[in-house]
C-alpha cells in the first residue's frame, strides 16, 4: 500500500513540475512533509540554488503545538527568511501532496509572513 501511495505522489509531482519552475524573479516554494516534520525551501531553479529554507526540526524553530500549528509557524519562518533575502513573490510547489492540512497551513503561514503567490 505504501509503495502505491508513493508512486501516485511521484506521478502527481512530475505533472506539477512539468509546468512549474522557479526563476530569479519568482522562485519556487517547495514543501516536503514527513511523519515527524515539515520542510520548506525557496529554490531558484535557473541557478540551481536554495535561497531560504526552514524546517520544524531545525534548531532555530521554536514552534509548539500540533503538526498543523507547527506548519503555520514554519511558513511564517520561511517567509521571513525569504523576505530578508529579497524575495517577495514565489510559485507554490506542493510537491505531489494534497493542498490540505499541513501543506495548506504552511502556505497560509507563508502568505501571513508576506510572501505573494
């Protein structure tokens, strides 16, 4: 069952990435969700570099609460780091996950933090 779920996510992910790329003007905000944490990166695909990143498992993260509340805090943290790096607009890459729960919460946190997408 788990293999089927992962292959489905990979198929969706490839379809998303086919039509979505990050540039210098609008980098890509990529989300990865594991069972224990959530990770977000602002990526410039043209230069192949990560501009900003945040995670619920990093040392500079002080979020408390359940996973959805932590995702909201990670979204705000990555937005803060991206704005410090001079990025205001991004394209959102949900990475094959449904736009629901923790992924949606991270996106809302990034919007609250000042990112536009």
